[in-house]
C-alpha cells in the first residue's frame, strides 16, 4: 500500500510541476494500408522539453 501511495505522490508532483517543469503526455495512433495488408502502430509518452520518455507498440 505504501508503494502505491509513493507512486501516486510522485506522479502528482510531476504532473503539477512542483519538482520542475511539468511533464506533458503525448499519444500517437497509426493505421496504414498497403500491399501487405493493414498494419497498426501506437505510442505513448511524456516530455518536459528537455527529457522525453515513451513506449511504442
């Protein structure tokens, strides 16, 4: 339970900018149709201008 509280606290601090510039979330969804069929892509991440983190699928 304490671990969840710490994670929520850190997420709240990062979201409000109390520990520096706020992190801006971003998301991208893609759909392409070609000779090989239909393919999809997705990515989510966050950036504060200096640092970017993300995950693509």
